C-alpha cells in the first residue's frame, strides 16, 4: 500500500489534481469577485490589469513551472526531448511572470507606489532568480561548447536553485493572498467570514499542497527500488 501511494503515477496524479483545484479557485476569485481587486476605481483597464496579475502569476508562472519540473517524470522520449520541453515550459512561465509583474506596475500609481511590501520585494527577487536560472540552464545544457564535466558540476545547483525558486514563488503568492485579504478586510470591503475569504484561503492551502507534491515528486527516485531478496543460509549445514 505504501509503495502504491508513493508511486510516480500517484504523485503525478496528485499534482495534476492539486493544480486543477488551484486553477479553478484562482479563476473563480478573479472572475466572480472582480470588484475586490479595484473596489474604488472606475477604470476598466485598471480592473483588467489587476485581474490578470493573479491569473498570470498563479496559472502562468507557478502551475506551468511546476509542470516543467515534472516533465522528466512523465514525458517519454529521449533526454534531449525532455530537456527541450522543460526549457520551453520554463520559458513560458518566465514570460507569464514578467508580464504578470508588468500588469501590477502598470497602474496609475506607477512602480514606486507598488514596490513597498514584502510581497513585491519577494516577487522581484523571485522573477530575477528565475530568469537567471533559465539562462544558466540554457547555457549549461544546450550550449554545445560546454564540456560534459561542467554540466555535471552545474546540475546539482541547477536542480537545487530550480526547486528553491519554485518554492519561493509559492511563498510569494501566499504573501500576496494574505496582503490582499488584509487590505480588503481592514478597509471594510470584505468580511472576515464570507465566500470570497474561503476561496482565497482555499487557494492558499491548494498552493501549499501543490508545492509539496511537486517538490517531493522531483526529489523522489524515478523508479521504485525493489527490496533485495534475503537468502538465509545455514552455516551449520556443512558441519
């Protein structure tokens, strides 16, 4: 039973289910509760940019990058094929992350007015690390001038920084959810106990669950290790 629960197929299934729940919750929040994003602004453009920010950062950045991490677990084919899909998905995630941050800073207040909270600081650090990680991965694994020994030396750091950046992205999203709820509740726009609060809290729990599954699937062995058969011999049989 334990081997079945920890099998690669089970981990991938849990990751996909968790990602689907997260996507459904963030879509529900962004589409159904639009007035909570810009409650006092009559501008339709500001509303669109504010709604796009959580959609791009959660679905486009976190979910796509998590799927890129799991590529080596589910995609059949050669190693170069897997690396190509991994690199492309991470590039899509990076583009969504950059555009998601741009939508937040595109408001009328400008960049400085939005760059004040822990969430904003962590977001810029996270996207900078992600971009550097993508570039290092491209140069290390796809540039033919790199020798094999260099790629082998870079690989552990590439894996560690990739998982660290993914975890940092999830933590940054959690701080953003907390910041948004605190702002709305403090200004009396949102009640502490209501449907929207439950949706946002559920989104935070879903992200925490998803990140744990993705990271565990990434560091777990690719194949189940079969236990060696223990052969008992009677050393007294020859005596």
